[in-house]
C-alpha cells in the first residue's frame, strides 16, 4: 500500500450542526452510510489533488463523549429521541477496517488529547470539526 491519509474528527457539542439527521436517525445503518460517504468524498478529494485514491490508505478517527453528544443531538433536533448514537458509532466503526468512532468519555479536552497523542512525524493529519 502507498501513502496514508489520516482524518481526525472531533465530534463535540459544537459539531452537532454538522451532523446530518439522515445518518444519525438510522442508528448502525446510518453510521455505515456516513462512513461510506466520508470514504467516497475523501477518494474524490484525493483524485482532485492528483493522488491515486486506490493506492492510498484512508484512516478516519472520530472522537466524542458518545453519551453527551447523543443528548446534545437530541436537544438540538438533529436526532430523534429513540435513535441511539451508540449504534451509529458502532456502524461507523464496523464499516471500514480503518474507521473508528472512539468514545472518549467525559472531559473537556479528552478528544483533543487523543488527537495530539496520535500525531507523528510520518503522519500529517487532516482535521475536521
């Protein structure tokens, strides 16, 4: 395999406006669909900058306090009360080998700490969120 692209997503309360109901309300299927869309759009982006997407490993890490984020999504009208963010996260994680939705638990800086801890001289992360 050739180069790798690492995408880090900080999924905190401020990110709820970026989430789409069509994914969140479908639980694990929505997580899989969201992973597929991120994968497809990333491959399109790589093509647009003349990088072979079929020879590039795409890694996505989303970090969130799943319980708190799920509550915020319901409160902000982004997710139905009977939808479960935990199931969305599981579907997202299971869809592609290098896609992970990591529950960092409570704590203001926990997601940021995970990202800082994953940087290395050989990996240039692209940060969303």
